[in-house]
């Protein structure tokens, strides 16, 4: 923020999001800052800035997070040309011990189902072939409204012009037999499921205040694979949580392999002031956290290469997204495998069947059929 103000002294700095929600008064006192927004009123950013400039003052528009509605922020243009993200849920009440989000994003709230349909329609009309449905805690969608996450996914899936629906991060607890069967009945659903893990050690999960065990996580994976045998399960893992012993870390390494995950997102534990984990004993050094993160990243590369190798000989549906280079297009399959195949720019934004003939690491190569 300070660098932005120094580099552009004639500009107005706007600060919004989680940090602004927590530290609004301090941020409002910073040189160059003209507007502070939290996680609400973001749709008013232009009018609020115009007011601040007209009145020659800084406006602090951050409000307490109590009984606030879902803020609909319609977007009809995204950075890429083929995939758009639709956020349908906000807030979280899980209070995991390492996470500050419940304190700064407010209570659970959901985009009304009719708005979900309208937003999906707008994105389809704008030419987006794949819509990624996301939320802060997506599994909480519809709480207290009588609607469910399956209702929202179906609404997007059934929108004319939407070729593929992909889901954001899910909690293992939402994966029941009926949930997995409902997903398996949607032909346009990308069969890649990001099931949040964080640790494969039962004792670490307990300290994290996560609401599942490693065994329950494996059960969720099994249910998804039972309905969709070729699906990919990806996850995120925290390395070096407070008190994590060598034995607990080894449990996580072994668990990741036993779960046959397709991809890992690895994060060294980062302390957040105000969280329970920040006060836990046994804080690891940055060097220890880094070393464990690197070990997990190496495991992740091996798991991803093994998953991609299993695609050889398979026919997968690929959404081509990048301009051809040396006659080769690239895109992603439903299982979020990066696939390269011969083709021209006329295929950009198209979904085609590709038979995988070769794999190398995280990349698959094949022929359009």
C-alpha cells in the first residue's frame, strides 16, 4: 500500500478485503489511501471513491459483519477466454485453529438460486465454456434457505451454453453416497474434486480443529471414485503446523500416497494473529517448515506424474485454451490434466475428445479423434 502511494503520488489508493476488514482504521490513516472497503459494499467502489475525491477526505466504508446478506457481484468478462469463476457462497463458521477467515469474512451466506441461474446465463452468453463454482466454504451453500449445493451445481450445469462445470474446494464431510451419485449423473461436470485435507495425521487434524479423520477422508475419496472411477482427487496440505512431530509428518506423507491423490497444493504453516494456532506451543522454525513443504511438493510431483501416466490410452474431453504453438494446442481435461494435441486456432474454446498417447510429468499428449 505504501509502495503504491509512493510510486503513484497523484493516484488514489483503495484497500479492500480481509486485511481492510480487520485493520480499517489504521489503513485509513495511511498516506494516499482514499477508500477502505472490507468484504461488503464492493459494488459501490466507484461511487464511494468519487465521493471521497469530491469531499477531499478518506472514506472508511468497513461495517461490522453481522446479519449481512450475500453481496452479488456480477461478472461477465474474465481474464481468459474459456473459463470463468462464479462465487456463490461467502463466509465461514468452521473456525479451524489456523484460519482467520471466519473473523474477517463474516457468517455463511449464499447467492440465491435464481441469481445463480442468471449469472450462469450471462457467462454462457459471453462465450465461457467452463464455469468454476466457488465459495469460501462451498459445502455450506444454501444453509438456512432450503436449497443445497447440488441444487446450485445443477442450475449451472443445466444452463444452455455451459459445456462444463468445475467445483471449487469441498470439505470431505459433504461427500455422502447421495451427493456422489448426484454428481456422477451430471455429464457436464468436470470430474476433478478438490477435497481439503491439510494433514494426514489424526492428531494434527485434531489440533487444527478439522472435523474429519484420515479414515473419513479416505471414505469420501472412495465414494467419489465409486460413482466416477476416473475422477481426480486433489487437495491442499499445510506443512509444519505447530507441534507437528517427525512421526506426524511421516503419517501425512504416507497418507498422501495411500489416498492416490492427483495433485497437491502445499503451504508452509503461516501464523495468523488472533487465531488459536498462533498461541499453540511447538512453533516450528521457518527452515523446518520450508524443508517439510519441499518434501511434500516432491511427493506431489510424483503423485501427479503417476496420475497423468494412468491416462495413457484413455480418451478424455479437453477444453482447448491456448493459442497453438508449433501447431500444438493446449487445454485441460475434466480431471484437470494438461493436454497437448495438434490443432489450429479454430479449436480455441472448443471441447474435443483426445486419445492420450504419451505423458511426461504433469503433461499429456494425444490426438484429437
